[in-house]
């Protein structure tokens, strides 16, 4: 039984969410009208998962989430509006510790519940099995129980010197990244340590709606040495750049004259998740030898990217799967490991370091 605390200031939304979850016998549901009400129920109800509206009176979703992660850490799925403001708040929530988000149906909510319900329930079930780092905000939790205090802001990740390894990639190539649930913070951990001189373009398929991927790219660009760009039209790829696939579409590698380009294309029904990591990797393999490609599969539910990256490894390419110890949801990388397709299985903090070994930069000061 999965105990779900639904937190929303709308009585209609609480009723509809409760009706959706009551259709399945494995959910036990309780409700809160706002953040203050939710915090009051944490110790008594002991939810396995909390769905948390972003915008609420008295205490909004972000303030409530921040307190939950200190008072009683629990997997949280944010319920967000599909707007620029909603996207920014959602990314803030993921940094604070939420494991996933779901876009609240627009317009007459009740008319969209049938299409909304399967995704909603899948995300809650995935969140129930999600792994929250035991050390995350540990000092704040201790201080909270002792009577107050907060931690200083996190320090930026230091870039460590790297020694070359025998498996170094050859020639000019691409790094291909796939991720889903828990992906935005994982991308931050992957990209921030990489220097601006990193010699290969990095292409990212992050499962996310189109209204969120642009905000994600802007946020990552602001904290990384690399240039981070959302792919909206065909672009010639350049070193030192990260290309984020636009949501509700797929990101693929193609060729224009003698140049490799990255482009956003309409979704292909053969691939169930979008932007599709499988489709990205297979498109790159059509234009470059496997030894000039590195696949990275990080946290996320499902198996997107696992089959294509296993094929990449079998043809001589390098692949990295995020280890179970650091993945919020060990679905996608776990499938790659089970398929025998991971050259390395590494905890998240070590993936950037391995990339710098695989793709050494020869620029001065790198």
C-alpha cells in the first residue's frame, strides 16, 4: 500500500486526484489544503509520497517542500502549471529535493483527467520507490530537531585534475545523455564540473514538456562553464556546447553538407518517451563510428536509451550508466546494466570525471 498525501488548495483538484487514486487498490490517500496543513500531517499519516501544488496560500509549495526535506524527508511529486513561472518554480523544487513533477491539466481540469491519470499514477509509484540521499541536508535535519539553524549555500563543484585512461575516445565525437525522473539535478551534477574547453558537443534527451526545457537550458547555462542551448532549429554543433532537446519532440543528429547538425524533430510513435534517448543515440550512430560516441544514461523510470546504448557498446563505443547508489530512480541506467551495455557503472559525482578521462581536452589550461 502506498500512502499518498495530496496537497492542493483547490477542493476540486483534491477531489479529482483522490478519485483517480482510489481507482487502484494500492493507494491510500489523505488530503491537505495547504503547506501548513501538510506539515501538520507528516508525523501522523507518514506518507510514502506527497503530491504538492506549487501555488498555495499561507505556505506555498516551495516553502513546504523545503520544510519537508528537513522535517521528514519523503518523495515529493510537484504539481505545476505549464507556464514559464511554473517551470522555474518546478526546477527550484527539483533542486530542493522533489523527485519528479507532473503538469496540472489546463482549462476544465475534470475534462482532462482520463488522459492525465495514467501518468499521474505511474509517477507516484515511481516516486514511492525513489531513493532520497540519506546525507542530503543532514546537518539541517539535526539542527531542526535540536531547535533551529540552517546551512550555508552549497559550494560550486571543484574541477579536479584528470589523468588519461586506456579507453580514451578517438577523433571528434559526441557525448549523448539520456535522463528522466530526477534528471535536472543530475544534469547539474554532470555538467558543472566540465570545463569550457571540453572538446566534444554534449546532446541531452531529458524527458520533459516543451514549456520546461527552455527554462532548464537557461538555468544550466547560468551555472555551467559550457554553453547550454535548447534545440529549436537545426544547429551546427560546436565544442564547449550542450544541446538540450526541446520537450514534446525528439532530438536527433543529422548532416547538412559536410557538417553534423543537431535538430528537433516531431516525435516518432515508435519511441514512447520524449525527447527519446534511444532515437538520439541511433541517429548519432548513423553518422559517426561508435568509437567516437560516448553514451551516458542517468536516473529515470522506464528503459529509454538502454537498448540503443547497449548497441553502441557492442559496436565499440563507450557507455556510462549511473549507479544505483546515486540514482533517484534506477530504471533507465539499471536496464542498461542488465542488458550488459554499460562499459562503466558509476555514482553520479564520478561521471563527469570519467568523461574528462574519456574525452581529454588538449587546450591550454584544461
